[in-house]
C-alpha cells in the first residue's frame, strides 16, 4: 500500500523501509529558485517536481529587554567591492567593548569575511552579554506543520550561535583554523569555551518540549574528518554533542548529525554521540569521502542516512540520464542496510530542472 510522503519519510527516519525511496532537497537556494524556476518558493518547487517535502523552520525566541539593551547591533553598508559584491559591517556594542564582523553578499550567497571574535577577550565579552532566550514560540513551526499535512516533515535547528553544535558554532564565531590551534595549545581554554556554549543551548532546549518539528540538525562541516581528526572530535566534539542530542531527543525530536565533508572515520563516533541519523554523505567526487555502501553496512542498523547524491554531476553539470543513474546507485547502496532519504549532498545553485525531475521520478521507481 502506498504511503503518504510524511509516512514515507518518518519510516526512513525510524530506520525502517517505506514503500519506496523518499527524496528531498537539502534546502532550496534563492538563486536557483529565481534563475531556474521563475521565482517559485520552496512549496511550489517541491510540488512541481513531486518530491517529499522537508521544510526548515525554527522557533521564534523572546528575550529580556535588559539583555538586549546590553547587546546593541548596528549595520553599516560598506558599498561594493571590485567584484561587485556588497559588503556590510556588523557592530555589536556591549558594556565592555564592541564586537565587529564583516559580511559579503554575492548574487549566490553570503559569507563572513571577518569573524566576530578575534581573541579570547572577545569571547568573554560575547559570553557575558550575548542574549539567551527567555521564551520560545512554536507558532511558525505549528503553522508550517498544519500547512504541510501529510506531504512531508518539518526540520529545525537548535539554538546555537553558529550552526548546530558547540564545536561548529565556535568555529563560526572564531575561525576554524584558530579554533583548532587553540585546542592543540590550550585545551582547557577550549573546553571552557565549549562548555559555555553548550550551556546556552541546553538552557534553551529545555524549553523545546512540545515542539511540532520532526527533526533537528546538529553538527556541521567543522566536525568532518576532512577538517579534524577523530581523536580531536572525541575530545572537543563528542562530550558536548552527546548532552545536546540527548536533551533534543527528550523534547521529542529525531537528531540528524550534519557532517558536510569527510565522515567515514567518524561513523562510530556519530553513533556514540547518540544521533539518530547522519547527513550529508558527501561522495568523493564532491570532496568528501563517503562510500555509501560501506557506511550502510557498518552503521546502517543504528543510523538513518540523508544525502549521498552528487549534485554537481547530477544537477549542475549533468543530464537526466546521469541523475537517474546516481539515484539508482544510492538506492542500491543503502536498500538492504539503512533507512535512507536520497538528497543532494549539499546546496546547489545551477542545473537543468529536467535533471531534478529525473531525480524525483527515479526515486518513485525505487520500491522496497
């Protein structure tokens, strides 16, 4: 009997076998929607191709006015650079000093050209004055859940100052290379920083009970084996992720660990972290190291997987025939071992929509 998209995806997230292979996109990029799909929104794009929906919505937080008064943010337009990209300076005034970063906005995306924290003194300022929510409003998630119906799932992100976990968040604030060197030279200092970050996340997560979301994404590329070693993650990632993941699960969420890079040496560590699943399963051709079949055989009985599809070969530089072959390869690699949702291994910005249609059509043909 055919399942609804929601039943299909939740079955995969429970490491079961649904009626057929579920498929989603790892976040529709505004550039692609504008330039290739005539300005559609996420909902229209999913409907157009007949995929299973994965909509990302996080809670709205409320803050104490006194905390906000000590964290005043201003933006300054710095104009365009020689490449035509817009640059913006963000300054945060606190009672003990000003923090600053610079953001570059391109036609495709935005990125930090200057990290917010440049020193350990900056971290202590951030740690003392960065506001932590005093309340959580799930209304946007519930509204999305109601609109979604049986067409798919709602994903959220934890409250964290960077991406999804203390190590990733500190790298976002301070810079990955500097964070690694700090761990090598001053491990006690890095543990102090990570403890302060995770405590803020845990305080907010305690308010997440009853969230209508289905899944939450933790981790980030800074935890991948193409960035740090398994031993470094065991010391500076695992203890903090375990506590965070446990509390998120107690709130009723499935937890997917996001390693957009190398992950094969990390497979058992992800299981140890208590996560329910793993993404993005980035293949060698995309700069990762994932052997989807081997990963499925090793830990597919304990983790579901999302990802594994090479969006460069299948979408950006591919043909419908290529997209079809890659979906079939992913299906055959996982069908006997792991709950699995086929998905691009990260964001994409170009590609013939016919390739996306072949991606979705082929997934519908992959029956369990």
